[in-house]
């Protein structure tokens, strides 16, 4: 439980002072002066789990723009019902990715409003939905994806959906409460 009496995690997160390996990792991913997220501190109770998690995290700059990454991450975490991770990205990245409030809310809607999105973003959202619903893309869906994205971008898109689906599973299993100051999903059961 945190000071407000809310559950922080079903696995007690690491507390400062942190082991050197974790402190070094946080210096690379967290802004200066911002404490590590409960998700990171919970996973890091096992150095092996943290090593595996961080190796597959795609936190570095890849072949997609920040906006494209956030469209995929927001839709994935919303579709998975993950208040914690959707809220982190809504609070920390939506503005930097130039996502409007309407687009952010729409990322969590049962069906998207195509009038809010560029053509390539509609393809990203549809691809995310197809991967989460059917775990594959039909030929026509892949062709639409390829019309907008390179092979390296396509691989990144699929890996982002897979990774943030996994993050959503971890957050749900640990019953992580949203970080202070982060929003929760505007719609439930997408």
C-alpha cells in the first residue's frame, strides 16, 4: 500500500536505495528527478525479470515517429484495459506526440473515429486491433500496412503491440494502481 492507502503492487516494489544495476537503468529511462515507476520497481524485484523486460522494451528511438509509436501503444493498452500504462503514456507522451484530447480518448473507444486520424494512423489502429483480436493480419491488411510503412517499421509495429500487450498483462497481474497524476481510461471494456 502507498501512503494514500492504495495498492501499489501485489509484489512489493523495490524501495530506495536501489541496487546499482537498477539505479543505472533508471538513470537512462527516467527523467532527472522523477522517481522510477511502480511497474519498473515491481519487475526489478527480480534482476532476471528486469533484464528480460528491459531487453525487449523498445524504449529506444526506433524506425517509427514518436506519434506513430504512441498511437500503437495507446491503442494496445486501451484495448487491453490497462489503466496504468495507458495513463502513463497519456500523461507523459501524448502532448509530445501531438495527440489531441479527442484522439487520446478515441484511442480507447470501441471503434475509432476515422475523421480524427491521418490515413497511416488509421492503418496503425486497424493493425493493432487485428493483432489483438486475431493474432495475425490477413493479406489485404498487410498490404495496407505495407503501403504506409517499411519492413523495419512493420516489425516495430508488431513488436510494440506484442510488448505492450505483455506490459498490460504484467500490470493487471500486479494490480498496479495508476501513477499519481495520470488519467485513467475514459472507456472500459474496449
